[in-house]
């Protein structure tokens, strides 16, 4: 009855959906979005010049200054000077500098541990996380007072939880620290998602990846389920072209926000796959997350295709972080039949502290 390819594909999607519905729990709290031991065995012998370049260019936690915990409560100016697009607010960059330094230092130590096996670098990253955990960072804010504070928490928590998911594979780390820090990550994630009020754009997805990673490291099924459910919602939100309509409403940054929405979603799928859930196969309305990836690449290649959504001329100053999530996707599925812009975007090392620092070191073949 199911010999036809389309029927087999349909049955595979139904089985995948059933698997997702039945298995939203954490099986292994040390299963990061990558197989850490396997990656550590793989990197020393890599001959790929791009990966070797990324390893050579890694920063160091040990050689970076300690980042003191930020003052409380968190109050950050809006990113844009007016509304949700246009000129950015320089005051926001000044207020968030400390969070960027924290992300940079912790991911550098984790990346060094992954690439070189350095326990000293892993311990440094863990100590930096512990400093913020003991200070109760990321816990004191009110989105009604500062929505940008809420957004910053989702990004920095994503970075910390993903970093922790790799560090937990170092059995030599101080167990008192890791227990304390995973509890802090868990508490921060629960507070973060407690403010959810129906917003389903990229911020919802960023909170979801932070919750997913936090759920894994703390063995919290509720957080993990929040992430998996959100991924499913994101697939359902894709339109007939593979675009996220809410991101297409972002005027001159529509294509950027398509990428910004995908950046947290692909790591959610990787975490889920590592827990035995075939989330990449999840389909709604005939779409999978691949349709979102393909639309992004096509739009970068030909920005005119977003004219059906917005008349604004698109800003296409794409950099390393904009392509970072694609390292995981291409490692799993290869680059065959992907738009030229995606292949070109992965021709040099990529980096995004919010999803683990050097994504080339994390995932590139």
C-alpha cells in the first residue's frame, strides 16, 4: 500500500510526529547538541583548512579578564531608536557589552576544551558561569519595565546553557559548581518562559533554545518540552514559500530576521535528535524546517522575492553569525541542492556566542 514514494514520505512524517508527541523527555543530560567525545576525537586529525583556521583563531577563557556579574535589576534600552526597525540605539550596545563579554569568555573556554581537551579552559569557563550563578544574574528583571532585558536574558541564557551542555562532559569539573550552575540555569529558564504571552516571533524561538538546552543540562522535561513544542509551532508558521510571516514584516531587515529566527531553531532540532526525537522530520502543512532554510538562501541570492511581503530595500550585510546555525544543518544533511548563498556563507569560519561560540569548531566537517 505504501510503495509509492509520496506515501512513504507521508507515513514517515506521521511516524515522526507521533515520535515527537510521545518522547518529549530528557534521556541524557550530557547529550549536548553535538556528540562531545566524538567531536573531540575528530578535531585533532581534521585536514579541513576552514576547521583548522577556526581552531587556530579560537579565543581563550584563561587569557580573558573575569567578567563581573551585571548590576541588578536588569534594565536595557530598546535596540531600535523607534519601533522595530530603522536606526539602532547606541545606548543598548553599551548596556549589553557585559553580556557579550560573558558569552565570549565562556564559549571560548568551552571551544578550547572541545578542540584541545584542555581541562583548565573548561574549568575557567565553568568558574565564569559560577560567578554569575552565585550572583543570581539573569533573574532580576521585569519585561513590562524593560522588554530588552527579557530579550538579553534569552540570548545570554542560550549561550550559557549550550556552553554548559558541552562542559558537563568534563568529569574533572568541580561537581559542586556544576550542580549549582545547572540549578541557576534551570531557574533562569523557568523565569524567562513564565512571561510568555502569545508572542510567536524569533524571540519565542530564542527562549525555546535556551529552555531546551537548560532542560537537557538540568534533566527538566518541562523545559525540554517547551523547546520541542516551539519548534513544532515554528514549522507550522512557515508559509507556502517557506518564510516566517512575522519576520517578513520587519521591513528592510526581513531577510535578516528569517535567518535570526532559524538561528535558534536548528540547535533545538540538534538537541532533540540527540535525545532520540527526529525533529528535523517534523512536518506541518506540507513543510519541514528545510523549507525555511531554502527560502533564506533563495532570498539572499535574490532579495526581490521578499517584495511580496515588504517594499523596503533589503539590508544584506550578512556576517559570520548569520550563517552560524547552518554548520549544524550542513553537517547533518550536506550542501547538495542548497542555494549558492548558503554554500558561500560557509566558505569561511562562522561564530555566534549565543549558540556556542565557534560553530565551525562545534560542527563543521
